[in-house]
């Protein structure tokens, strides 16, 4: 127990804390500038000087740890003078342009000057001038105002791990500059922006429009861009979002945001937002009233079900919509229309991957906590860059490295490049080879005695490639050896699985290898999720085989739980999955489809095929916030409300259930669940729902995993699924691994002039909504083709050139960007930009084991675009 | 609570005027005469009432009347930089300001609106303004039939300045009533501010 | 003192080579230490010798070593601070250029005592010649088996690297030096943890001055008693004084600790140049307060100088006679401090620039009485409030000068010109 006295008040703690923290405990305020949440103390601003008895000089409260019997004074005359002096020093070079500074009103320097500063300055020498940089699309840097507290630099280095900014020059000429000089060349996370205590680094989005007292309302909500589910606060004035700020106290992200979360909110006010319901009349989509659209839809659906039976109807749900929206869609499809044909884009990767792993280890195997990653001592990443797909999860991976843990990346290291020791960047298609080798080595070294005979048997059936083969696919023996050696030593490892493990073939084998590796290492699994509610979409039964709460359809045929609890009779038989629906539409067995918040024409490969299939439907209804490629084919289009305009719940990749709260209402759209409930009602549904809470109440009544979760109790960090990372069910059944005993084939390298195309998950545009966000488009406005510089050279192409990519399925235009991280002979294109998306120019097959997407026809030619 | 209230009530006893005195007072209309005394006295003096529409009373200098935005004589633009302090300090929240970023990255005041009907003429906005950009003119005759007329836009407010504070009147106003304020916020000569900003729109150097 | 210890044999041009050094009995102390003594013995010997660090603060070396040796973390690093950046100081240069093996021998003995296997000499960037000399000397020592993986066949490993600084004064501060050595911006670190517990790459690190290491072989070979008999009681040993300014014979002098300033100037350096009268002496480099002529009988050591309001610092004696303008001296000094301030903490970053600006105006005759007050106030606001001693020193020396030579500052303000001219 340590006892100290601060200003005559006795403080007792059992921990060795700093004077600053101790003073805070008893409500004594010590002013600080360079201290910031989550950052280690710097002691450089000298604002927090305090007097300690028996010490001749004043000491900084933020750095000095308390010792027993210490007597501290924070309000003596000398200290007041010291504070005044520090503020005077800071102000001699600080422009007094508060009236036009965006920070005024919440500026720490301003507040402290008002409280402790001198009334007038004595500095006559002329202020230092530093450049103001407007070069960045989203950040303005005004180094006149900088007080060099280095909070931004320390945030960038220690928390974000991007090392993008630094102090340059020395002494009174010091200023903060991006490493790249001039413009930032970074992830644009903007975390420096929330660290800046003055107006030196500010957002360009609300530049000169923001004043703290203009904020009329603020709402704590969940970010709608990726599967992490960061907590953030929307600040609004007259129904527009003025800015988004992180919440340092609540949420799993503890104050960190990424570029999408912080800047990508402006898509909600895009001018192309749908304003009213549309119905196709004489081939044209024309605006109609809500009643007409709802009644028309109900009438058409009723008619088609009567004519062709329930099996002719299908629904596509979305990971962008809330749990309530998805629940209502499956209710419409299953219980109102009588069809089990419901699926979502989760089918493309997330659903098959998670359900495969759950079949290996039991339900809930991927329900691990993201903040827990930081406590791990090693992270193994395969199949995708977490720093771009789930950026805040990526930050957790970097913090492992920061604490001395090891990071291993199979494939392109991307944003984790500076955190790994060796690249394991293999040739395209050789992932299974590398994984097999690593798994076999770790298995051998661990001397592992498995309790699971099924996995054990499969492990021993593996054929291990020899080193020569691995060298031929471009992996160094040194790197492999290092990886195997270090993996064995890990005590608390994490395995992160990205979409590339499944998307390009060998899906079941890759998943088996990673699952088994995690099993052998006794680690924790994470599956990257690029939409905010993909998991929730599955939990709501938006998958043909499972009902609400993950209950298999087969169980319902004899358990009748849905029928007993909610009076809902589940249709018999397994429904069609996403691909089968497309095929069904093509062949004519599916006649009507309801697509909610999804854009299958753009997001499922082979655009022409999907497009023609949807055109063959007798009735297609779409609810979305924009007139997407799919919506423009529809017979009825419902304008939905966007992420910031509705209430509801999201389930993130760790299966944390979080509340989304309604902020602005800039469109005239309605929440999807409301639209669907109206249609259900028109079709004769008995229940009526007043608000989103009543929908949730019904869910929690019938879903076994959500039972007892009250809507009101979902606040802050609360409300997680009942998984403590432990499987809910034991491991029983066998599972299939395709090509287990085959020696993985050496990938056939593309012939000269032809390149294998991959999907680029870029940080700025990993969400399909990002193309409607002016801020994000400002950062990356054109489609980029990432390619190895050697390959580019061999094709006679140079950096920043406009190129045409041609495959058997289509063409796209992009700007070529040399990227050393890409293996030779491989190029990557993102699936973001209209008419130039990756998935529009490739084909697909269905993985026989996983029933997931297997992208084919990826061999392309790349040519210089003709000059216009 | 209740106990306290009872304690607070003090019962006043009125002295009752009884007998002859009361009778005499009633007979001689003493109380009525007392009441009529003032009326009788003023009956023969010059009336103080002004016949308002015909006869207008000049406002005293510094009278807080209709609002105006100060026009910078050099640039002919509003002096207002859109700092929003007036909106922040306004007790009846009747000032609304919308600003945005201009072409040269300067702060542009898009909308400056005062809902005159909500204003309580405290002049805190004038006091808060670091640039002496908002005033209350001496003009007080602005009755109207339409509520919308009382929503002062930026253009109307600038017009008010030209109309009611023309000539040296405006200068006088600040000198006499708000002069010291403006001086306090005068930017020192060699202070580096507003690099790359248009001097025409926002001029801090001439902010007195 | 008849015999020179640190600058012994520096007149011999061959002394810089290992053959010449060994001909004068070099590396005997190392052989003795490694052959006969345990690391513990050496630390005890250094402790009882009373050796104080020669870098400026005068911290007892033996104590520092003991702290480091008690830290259980390994490896331990040994760093020689040869970043001789203090204006007026050039005492280490003769060692580095003419007696490099003495330094290397001292470092090897220290490494043995501390069980360190890796040493660095952080050399001032402006000493290219010393770098060549040191690197050759290290190669020679390596070839002769005094450095390397198996020193004197005793399974004792120690390797030494010379690292040239990039010219920052702040890197003479030990923690900034370590940052710079790690390849980062040289900024002082938070203390505690001190480098003896968490220094280079977070490992226990001993940072000692060149001169300190140069004292080690003598202590080991001649014993702590012999060493303690030189100089004064609490502060024994020989000390290098680099004397500059208005004296007849400026240069580096090896003299016992506690010698008086008067003796240095008049006995050893031949008195004031041109026979002028003494105006003031800076006893230990520009960041030590100036001493007025009436105090020049003060003994030059770490114990006595503080009583006269100054410090021994690096022992760089700067002598000013009446032709020197004190305002100009401190304007120039403040220009140096402003230029060399690292910019980490507010008072030093802004304060030095401000003080320089005011001093510049006083010097130019463009200041008022009030400016002098402001200057005094600013200097007081900087003292004792900075992160590291740089800003503290800058303001401290100005305050001392303004106290002693106030009338000169006032003359500048009143007459708009210098008193001297």
C-alpha cells in the first residue's frame, strides 16, 4: 500500500501509478498536453510540473511514479508560474487564429490558456512560419499551430504501427512531417487527428464548417464498414453528419478507427441515394408511392407462389443490413412465402469457412475476442491482409509485434510488411504447399499427441513437399525454417484466416491445414469478415440449411421449435444456395427473387451470367440505398435507409452483438425490416411490429443463442454471444478434405504475356459502399492494378500507366501500380469501381466440398490503354 | 417542506380604522381625493405622450435595435469571419451560422442568420465578437406582417449596416461602446497568421 | 604532479600504434586485470579509488558500475561517450588521437569488470582523424588478441565499434546518445529507467566519458590508493583541462584535481594574453556559469566549484579579459543552444530561441530596460523546468552572467553600443 499526499489530500493505492493518475483519483486536475490516452508518457510539454517535497526541481506528474510518503503540491505559486511560463512559450509561435481554427472550443491549449495562461504576451520577435499543407485529400496539416507534443507521432508509431509521420528538423524549427514529405503516404486512419490537442492536424471533411457548439445531437453507434464493429460517435447538425469521432472509453477499438470508419461516412449523403420507391412500368423504373410499391410486390409474390409454388421464390440477404432486417427477410421467404431458398454473400467465403471450421472443432470456434489478440505472443496470418480487410483487427496484430511477439504472413504481407521477419510470399496457387510444410514441421516438432483421432488420422495422411518444391514456388528455406521454429515456441498463438484461402481453389484443404495448425498450436482462430454483419446474417437464418440461431433445418422437421415457439411452420427440404439460385433463375425454376442490400451482379463473378439469370426472373425486388447494377434490373426498387439512419443490432466477427443507433435522416428511405414487414403484412402476416425492438424481442424468443438478450441491455461492451471461446458442441462428425492425400501440384505458371488476376482488398475500398464516399474516393479515385514491377516490365508496361485487362469474361480498365509485394506473374484488381470490378471479369465454379465460391478464368492479358 | 412553508407565512394584522375618523373620511371623499391628486396635478401640465407615428423619438446613441453586420470599408465585404462565437454566446440561440471552405482554403461565411423575433437584445454577440463584426443599430422600426421578414440573412444584415450605420456612425459606435474590446483583439503587426489565405475575404490585420 | 597519467607518452608519435603503446608498458594493466582480478575486484577497486565520471556530472564511476553489474539482464553494453561537443572542450581529442590504446585498454578492463561483450565508441562527427586513429587502433588490438572473441585466451569476449555522430550536441547527453546509437533521432529519454538498467536496446548500459576510461588502467595497475592520493579527497585523480581564450599558452593540461583556477591561468598557461586584466572565467565549458575574477582562487573539482556557483563540467576553461564583451559571448552561446536544442521539451525549444532573440537585440542596441526584465524572467522560466540539462544550462549560465555583469547588459541598452569597443 502506497500512501501519498497531494495538496494535503491523502491518496492510497496499491499500485505504482504516476502522480498524475493519483491526482486524478482524488479529483485534482493537473493540466497536461503531451499525455494522451493509451500512449506512454513523454514528459515533453512540461505542463504538468508539480512540486515534490525534498526535491529541488519541479517534476512532471505524468512521468514520476508515486513512492510511499511522497508529498506533492500542485497548486503552489511556483507551479502556477511554471504553467503560465509553459503556456507563454507555446503561444509565442502559435498563431492566434482561433476564430477560424476548427479546433477552437475543444482545443486543449485554448482551455489551458484561459485557465492558467497570461493575459498578454511579451514576445516581440516575430513568429516562426511553417507551411500549411492542403495536399492531402482528407487531412489538413497546419504546422503553425503545432505545439510539438508528438502525440500524433506516438499514436502513429505506437498504436497504429504505421510509422508515417515524424518530427523533422531540430529545436525551434522542429515540425511534424509525413515521412514521405509533403503529402501523407499512409493508411489515412486519421488517428493522429484525434490525438492532436490543437488545430494542427484536422479533418478536411468538416474544415471550416465545424464548431463544437454547432453539434445538435450526437449518437454512439457501430461502424458499418467492416466486420470488426468499432464503436464510434456521430456528431450531427441539422440531419447531416458533421464528423465521426472515436469513443475512447467504450467499444472494442478503444479509440482507434480506420480510414473508412473515420472518413467514409459521407456516402450517406451521396446525391445518387434513392429517394422514392420505383416500379418498372413499360421498361422504365418510375417513382411510385410506398403503398403502391408494397402492394405491387405482395401481389406479384402471391401470384407467383400460387402459380409455381413456394420453391420458385428466393431471397438474398445482406451482411450490411442489421440482424432485424435479415430476420425479417428470412421470415418473408421461409414463413410467409414458404421457401427455404435464402442465402447471402456470406456464401462466397465467410459462411463456408466458418461452418467448415465449426464442423472440425464445434460451433463457436471462431468466436474469439479481438482485443485479446494484443495479448498473444504470435500471430499466423493466411489468406488476406487483416490491416486492409479488418483494419482495427490489423492494428491488434501490429501491437503483438510491438510487444515483441512474432507475426507470420503466408502470402502477400501488405500492411504487416514491417512486422514480419521473413516474407512467405509464394507463387500463386502454392499456398497449400507452404501450409502443408509448415503444419507438418510444427506437428513433428511439437511432438503432439492428439485427442482427436479424426484430425490425427488426416494429419498423418498428409504428403509433405520437399524443400526443392518450395524453393521453386519462391519461398526461402530460411523463412520456412524460421516460421516453423518460432511457431512451436508460441504459448498463446492466434491464427487469422482470410478469404484468399477459399476463393482461389483448394478451399477445404487450406481450411483444414489452418484449422489443424491452430489445433496443434492450441491457438485461437479468427476469420476475417468484410461486411459488418455477415455473422449476424447467418445467425438470423439467412442460409438455406440453418434457421434462426444456427439451428439446422433438419432438426426442425422433428423438433418443431419454430412452430412451437412462434407458430411458424418451416418449409421442408433444404433450400438452394446462392449459386443454385442463380442457376435456378437461369434455368427457370426460380421465378421471383427478393434482394436486400446486396449487389449480386457486381459481387458474384461472371457478371454476364448473373445478369442474364436475373433478367430471366419474372419478378425481382431489390431494396438498397443506391440504384446498383442489380437494382437497375429490378421490377421494384425500395429505397432503404443507410447505416446511419437506422436502429438495430450488428454481430461482428467475434460475435459480439452491438447496437446500431439512428443518427441522421437525410434520405426518405425506410429500414429494410420495415419494408419487409409491410410486405409480409400485405401477404397476411399476423404479427405487427412497432419498432426494431419488437423484432428483436421475437428473435430473442425463438433463437437459442440470443435467448435472454434484451435490446436495452446491448450497450457499450455488453452483449456477446454465449461463447467464451469454448465450443458449444463437442466434436463428433468426420469432415471431408478434398485432395488430402494428393501432393499439392506445382502451380502452372502463366504463359508469357498472360498474368493471373487476383482480387485486391485495398484498405480504402474494401467496402462496396466506399465508391459512393467522396472522401474515400478522394484518397483513391481510380481502380488500381497492383502488379510486380518485374512482371510489368516484361509486359512492357510502366508505373501509373492506364491499362486494359482482358479476360475470357470481360475487360476492365485500371491504372497500373508497381508493387513489390506481389509475386511475379500475378496482378491484383479491386472489386470496387463501377464497370471495372475484379469480379465482373472472372468466372467461377462452386467448390464441391465447401459449396463456396471458387474464382476461375483468372488468366488475363494486360495491355496499354489506347490514348483517348 | 410543508413545515417550512407554514413558518414562512406571517399573518399581518391590519389596524382597523374605526369610529369617527372613518366616517369623516368617507363623507369628505378623502381617499378619492387622494387618489385623484396626481390626475389633477398633471391635468394642467404639458402631456408627455408622443404621437408616435407622427412624432418620432430619436434613439439614444448605443441603443440596441435592429442587428447589422459590419461591412469592411476596404473590401466591401462583411467583416465577419464566421468564428461562431456570437452563436455560442447567444442566450436565446437565435444566431445560425453556416461556414465552409473557400477556394483558397479560407473560411467562407455562407449563411449568417439572426431570428430577430427570438432576440432579446442583450448584445452579448457584439461583446463576444473578436472582430467587431456585428452590431445592434439604433433602428427600431421594423414591424411587419410576415414572420419570414424577421429572419435576417447575411445580405439583409449588411444592408442594415449601410442603412443605419452609414458614414462615421458605425465607427463612432465601436469607439464609444465597444472600442476597447476591438483593440484587445487587434493582431500585432508582425504576427504570422493566415498564410495563403485571401486577404480580401478575411482580414485580421484590419480587425479593429 | 610530475608524471602524466592520461597524456602519458602522447609526445611520442609512435604511441598511437600498439607497438609504441606497448613499448611504454601498455596493456599491462589489462593483462593484470584479466589474469589476476575478478570482475568484482575491479569494481571494488574503482569504487575505493573514488573515481568520478569526467563527462561533467561527476557521478562516482564505481557506483555506476555496481548498479549495472547488479542488473541481471544480459547482454550488457559498454558505451564510450566521445561526443565532445561542449564548446571550449577539446580534452578528449589528445587521448583519441594520440593515446587511443589507453582508451581501448580502459574499455576492455571495464568490459571485463562488467561482463560486457559489446562496446561502442560514440565519436563526435567532427573528429574524422580520431576516427581513423581509433579504427586502426581497434584493428591492432584485435590482431594482438586484446579484443575479439577470446581475449588473452581467457574465454573473454569483447568487441568494439566506432560510431560517428552526426553533429548534434544533444547526443552528448547519454540517453540521447543511446537513441542516436540505436539509429533514431537523438532525443533524451525519460529517466528513470537509467541507462545502467535499461539503456541501449533496453539492456543495461554503461556510458562513460573518454577521460574516465583513460583513468581505469592506472587505477588497476597502480592501485586505488595511489590513485586516491592524487588530487583532493572527495575528488581524486588527474584531470584534463582544455584552456582556451585570452591566455598566452592555451591547450590541454593534465593537472591534479583541486588545482586552483589562478594556478591554471597564471602558472601553467602563462597568464593573460597581452597583459590585460581578467574579466571572467568559464570553468567547465559554455554550460557552466561564469566565475568572476575575485573567485579565481577556487579549487577546480566537482566538490568545491559548486560553492562558487559554478561547476567543473568538462574542465574546459575559457578565459575572458577586458577586451571581451560578455553580452556578445552569451549571445553567441545562446545561438549555439538554440541551434542545438533538440526541440523535445517546450521551455528549451521556445525559451532558447526567445532568449537568443532578446540577446541579439541587446547586442545590436535595439532593446529596452523592459527587455532585460523579460530576458531575466524567460531565463528563470526555463531553469529547472526542462527535460534534460541542455536548456537548464543555457538559462542558468545566462542568469549567472546577468547577475555578475549586469552593468554591461545595461550599458548595451542605454548606450546602444558595447562597453568594450
